[in-house]
C-alpha cells in the first residue's frame, strides 16, 4: 500500500489528482494540502510515502517545501506544474517525475508506476539491511541449547544451533538439521516459542528458518524473494510473510 499526499493550491487540480489516485489499486490518500506550509505540516504529521507536489503555491513553493523538510527526509516526490523551466532543478532535488499540466491519465499512471518501482526498491533495500543486522545479532546467541524430540518411540536431543530450517507437516513439524531430519509432534507456533522468534522467523505459513543459516536473499521477478541457506538450500519467502518480516524487523 502506498500512502499519497496531494499538495496543490488549485482546488480543481487537487480534486483531479485525488480522483485519479482513487482509481488506482494499492493507493491510500494520506491527505491534501493547499499551500507550502500546509504541505510541510501534512508531510510531518501523515508521513506519506509519495507526494504529488505543485511547484507554485502560496506561502512557499515546492522547492522550499523540500528544503524545509530536507532532501534526505522528503518522501518520494512527483512535481506537478504548468511550468517546464524548472524540470532540471526538480531532478536536482531528487524528484521522481515532473508532470506538466495539463496531463492525461496515461501520463499520470506512468509517473505513479515509476514511484511504485522506486518505493519497492527502497523497501527491498531496507529489508535486506535490517535482515543483515538481524543476522549479525542472531549470530551472537549463546550455543549449547538442545531440543528434546520424541518420535517413533525414540527420544533424541537436537542442538538448536544445528537446525537449518523447519517445515510444518500436518500435526507435526519436520526439522532439518544438516543431513538429519527429525519428525516431531508440535505446532509451528509452539516450536517458534521454544526456539526463540529472535533466532527463527517465518518465511512461509508452514516454514521457518534459522537466522544463522541464512546466507543471502535473492530477489526474483515481481518482488519475490528466495532465501538461500549456507548449504545452498533455496526456500521461497512468501509475500505475506515478507511484509510480516518487514514489520518485525522494523519493530526490532
């Protein structure tokens, strides 16, 4: 979901952008602003992902808005203006696009799609960075903990740090630890509680991985990921749990 702020001093221009945005999937209106100072207040209070920003507004123009917020802290920005002479300066302040009034729906959608791709790349990079930090801190956990596995009339002790990944199988979980596989009667949620959510995280409804065993993330087409373990095993990271993982990392 992309949260979008519309800042334009002309009511008809604001309404048109709001109407165009309302027809697009995955877009939430974060608010509107009719002046430069109001745009600054909305950006600070609503924290939008994307701003459609008019250049000429009362009180403060679009460039001054960016200067006040700060280029590094400014949300992704698409300038909307009737003047073409500011295009070069707009890209100098890292604007994603420059919509010249009047523009059609197709040109608007092109700008929005560019913003979507930019935001997705940013989120992927942020997630990779947070995962790297989680991997770093996860590898500092003390060793020596063991998991008691009762299965088939046998009782086995499995070193927690030796577990690579786990998959759910009905009322059981299948534990992959190097060359050994153990079948244990346990729910996935229960096992995560026992193993520690700070060391094992879900990558799928029925699959968790040991943070210490993650080598890298591969970004596939359409924003999908594959989790690559140190032994070369590749496991799919579902979009549902990718978002959940992002929230977990952000909260940590």
